[in-house]
């Protein structure tokens, strides 16, 4: 086990110092101690990190020059989990973007402003690569500005429900079943 945490005494207290590679050390630590309940969250943090996918290929250099690296199994788990979550966010958090206008849309034209708004948001969301972070983010007011009141209200509700479903899916995406079945030290 190797987990560096630099503790610095300041004014009688202490603080933990974050360092590059810490999240990888935490993951390896959690595997070693069989802390299954935190593993999905740690995997997600790695997959959402700015260093992906370099972290899979090269690892991360710690301040002391050593390398923090994932095991082969952990790399495969990150890769497959990322793909499954990217697919899931389109079916959960962002599904409302493809369902506009809603039946009660206040703009009755066949090619309504809300349908165009939905396409604009969808394009804007997925043009800038696939970043897992977005599917977990709350509703953005700027999305609502492109929709009528009815479409905005229904889409926001769908987005919140979808975010919850996406979070529920996280452990399954990384091969751990569901949240309720996770138990430490098994
Ligand atoms: Zn509408």
C-alpha cells in the first residue's frame, strides 16, 4: 500500500495537502482495504478528471518523482465505465433534448422554436467532446431561455430525474452492481 498524505501543522491545526496522483493512490488503497462502498465514486472521479485518458496510459507523477499508476484491471474498469456512462447520460440526463417539443408546447408551429432549441442545446453539449461531468450537472438556466414555459418546465423535471438515474447507474457502470448491494470488507 502506498498512500502519501502530507500533513502540515499550521497554527496548531493540520491540513491535508493534495498532490498529483492522489486519486489513484486512494483507488489502490480502497481496493487493498476492500472499501467497496467508495470505489464507484473514486472511479468516477478518475474518469471525470482532466488527466483522462493520459492517466490510463502513463499514470501520474507524484511530487517525489514516483509514478501513481492504475492496475490493468482498474484501467479496463475506467475505460468500460466511461463508455457506459457516456451512453447512459444520453438516455437519462439528456434524453429530454431529443424529446422537444413536449406535447403541451406553447408554440404550435410544426418546426417550433423549442425543437430548434433542443437541437441547439444537444449540439452544444456534445460538440465539445464527451465529458462525463455534464450528465451529473444540474439544469442550466441558459437551456430554459431557448424553450417555452411548458417545454422548460417538463424538460427541467426530466433532467433532474435523469441525473438521479445516472447517479444510481454509476456502480453498475463500473461493474459493482448497485449502491444498495455494496458492502465493505467482503
Ligand atoms: Zn415549447
